């Protein structure tokens, strides 16, 4: 009898050690995959969520087919200051196309852009933005546009940092994407940016394939050019994937409610609300731009990436808010030499 008790106790100890080892291994694995995150509540909330939805037998377990995570792009996966990168691309396109459009010298908003007066060009507000995007994004095939974007990304540099735009991605978020995929999540971009623009770099920069990129779209037209079928981009808006449009786009293109959503502005609020309304385990995170030295500091009063109602709701609902200054060891992806 004594021998049986000793054996039983030894077995219990062995089981406990194995469980502890398994837990330690999981935590270490997470730490290894998120090296750019400081240890703290934000990182731990991510690790805890992933742990509980991936552990079989857990009341919060979610099958891999339902592990959908959605990410905003501008300000969440890469920077968005001093202007959205797609708009900076459009400005460069205006300059490149100017010789073929001599009328732009006297026509706004193009005349101001050619003089380097971005503020003056945007004086007409949304109307000016739409006109600039239409002139620089329409009239070509989708393949031609893809090549133009890739060629621009290969040479263009950020006006403040001098780094390629693809190196303005946030290293902690790139790590987070990889960490989620290692745990059988399917990662999607759901962003207000143009879908064709983002698809030109998303797979290379984030590991997200084109079919998992959802964004704003312009109308397109099928044509035969020299006997070859092509899709031509038209100067008309089809769908704006921002604010209320994001949950609609998720339902339309994914067909599952996400269990994790990541954003940085009020434009992402409805996407996080939609995710938070799910009946299963779910996770919502806001990236808060708080680092004026390594990046930019802005929120409620910013004309770009405004985070006002969103941060109030995050606090009320207990969503995770990442302080870039306090929670991230590094900001941008490493410079390529």
C-alpha cells in the first residue's frame, strides 16, 4: 500500500512537471516570436488570448477554421504620417505624369501639387483628394497599376525618415502576424486604403496574400486590348472600406465574424465593435501613437488617424490599448543593407 501511494505521488509530480514544462514552453515560444514587445499587460493580453483559444479542451477553444484576425493597415501595420502613403504615391504620380498634362499647370488641385503646396491642393477637401486619385489611379489596367506601385515602392523614400516605405512597417505587428499564423489564425487586412495598392506589397511585407487583402475599390471594366482580356481601372468609386464599411466588407468577403481585430483610429471602431459582439472568445486591440521621438504622437485632434471615440470605447469595454512608447522595444522593421 505504501509503495502504491509513493508511486501515485510520483506520478502526480511527474504530471505537474510536464504541465509546467508545457506552459513554460508555450510562454517561451510566444516570447521568442514577439521579441520587439516589452513584457507588460499589452503583450500578456495577446499571449493569454491566443493561449486560451488554441488550447483544446478549453471552454474558450476556437477551431482553426474560425480563427480569423483582421488588421487595419495605415497606422496599424505601417506608419501613416505625415500623409497616407497612398496619397504620397499619388502626389509623385502627378509629378511624373505632368509632362503629358500641360493643363495641370493652371488647374487645381494639380497646380498646387506641382508647386509643392500640398495644403493648397487639399483646400477643396475630399473633392480634391478624389480628383487626384482618379487622375493617378484610373485609365490603366490592373496589371499596369500593380507594376507602377511596385516600381514606386522600390525607389521612393519616406519624406521624414528617408527609409523605403516598406521599411516603415511596424516590427512588433509583423511579429504579431507571424505569431498568430503560427497558431493557425488566418490574417486579413481590412483597410480604407485602395485594395490594388495594398495588394502590391502586402504579401512581401506582411506575409498576407492578395486574396486576404480587403480595401476600398474603384470601379473596373473588362476589355479586350489587342485580343487580350484586361481589367481597366475607372475613375469612379465602387466601395469605401472605412468605418461602417469595414464590418460590411468583412461579411461580404470573409463570411465569418473575426475573433480578433486590430486598429488605430476611429475609422476602425466599427470593425472592433463587430468583433467584440461575437459570442465566442474575442480580442480587440488599438495601437496608440504615443512615441513622438521614434514615430509620432497623435490621437484625438489629429486629421490623420484620429483616435477619439475609439479610445473611450476601448477603455469602457476593456480592449487592449498598446502604447507604442511603452509597449514596443522597437518601432520599424530593420533597415536592409
